[in-house]
C-alpha cells in the first residue's frame, strides 16, 4: 500500500502519473491530506489568524476517482478542548478547558470493518469531502463524518478565539454529518490513458 500523509508541496505530473499507474496495477493508496493551512503559532501571538487553501495540484486525480476535497474549514460542536486563560486582566492566570470548534471529533461509520469499534477521531482544521461521479466505477463508502452540529466555512477565512465569545446556537451549526473520510473500491480508468 502507498500512504500519502500530509503532503506539503504540489504534486508534479510525474508524481501523479506514478500514483495513477500504481492504482492501475491493483495498488492501494491511503491518502491523508490537509487542503488548507492554518498557523497555530500565529494564534499564540494574536487572537486571529487565517485559513488559506493549499494548492497540492492533485484535484484532477481525485476528481478522476470521484472525490473532491473542498477548500473549506469545518467547525463542529463535538470537538476537542484547548486550555484558555479565563482569568480577568491583571489576575493570576487560570486556564480552563474550552471547546475549540476547529478541532472536530469525527464519528466513524459504526458497521464498516475499517472503522468498527473505533472511538471518535480528533482532527485539526479539517476540510469537508464531496463524492462526485468521476471517471470510475467505484463504490464509495463514507467512513467518517462530522457530528449533527457542524458548520462549513469557505477559505480563505478568519480563524480566531472570537468564535468562543458567544455560545453558538442551532443556526450557527447548520450542517450535519459532513463527510470527512471516504473509502473507494472498484475499477478505475487511468487519468493518463
């Protein structure tokens, strides 16, 4: 199996052709990609930073397979907590765990062999995924989703602690069970045929 984990530079056409031909030879690919970039270091110095789309030059290959990783950032009410100083100005620092909606806890598909008996999976600054027609005859199985209370924002967009100032309501979390991981199985035509 080929594991592509968190690519940071754009794929060359030669890279994509090698991946494509590997799949045409019945290879398996496990693709873990961040489609946006956010600097947590910037949030240590300022209350606001930005989420920007990352161009990995892989969209055409993914489209061929019938998948699109969107240039979005996913917020979820079911999320990890981060320590935040909740003391008043001038007082001794007091750190309290607060929900950080940018770190969703994904729900695994309960009955699929790959994700059965797996607890929630923590992510950081995740994007949503769409399944599309593509150029292949593939069975698509959604393996992980957001919770029933999620929000999807297009990028570039601001990321900051201001999201914690008000308790978000049902109108804020207006999306539900947003796909974040998908399994593709079957036969596919080469992008380079």
